[in-house]
């Protein structure tokens, strides 16, 4: 009797340049600083959040990021599951968790909101070779609590 071969998903090899860009984006978000987050975006970036219209254009995106930080102190953990490069675009699939603490009277207080998300980041290579976020797309795995 022969043994059935077992199949294991091997951990994918991650593109180091995209991984660095991903970590920098995560750090910028966790800084809760609008300017640091905006520095991570391509000039034509947009976000596609769950249950809300897409933010398109630099002005709209900056207003959305600033509004988010005005309303919440946030901390995201963004785990890359796989990534790859195709020409001047990079693609990153991940599992994200986040905790948002409402800002009340200028200070984080109130009941934390927990998120469990799947996300796709699309990066665009800049003329200087750096990666910037071109699209940030995510969807909740479950309703916020």
C-alpha cells in the first residue's frame, strides 16, 4: 500500500522591495499622521473601503485620511500573505487587523472598535524606483465589534 502524498502550501517568496513598502505604509498609518500616510501614496492613488464610496483624487484622499485620524486613534497590523511584481505595478494580498479608539474631547477614549480584514494593495513604481500605494482595497471579514 502506498502512502498518499501530502500537499502543503509552501510559504510564498515575497518581493523584498514590496515588503519594505508595505512595512513603511503600515508604519505611516500607525503614526496617525496624515502627511506621513499621504507620502506613501502615488499621485493617482485611491482607496476602496468596505461599505463606502471609493476615495478618488489627492484632495479627496487627504480629506478622508485626515477625517479618519481626527475621529480615531488607530493601530493596524498588516500581514502580507503573498505579493508579486508585474512591470511597474506590485500587488500585495494580506490579512489585516485593526483597533480604532474613538477620539473624544481631543483624546483617545471610549470603546475600541476591532476589525479583521482582507486587503489588496496595488503599488506603482515611481521614477526614482520607490513603490507608492496606487490602490488600497479592503473588506471586513466580519462586522466591526
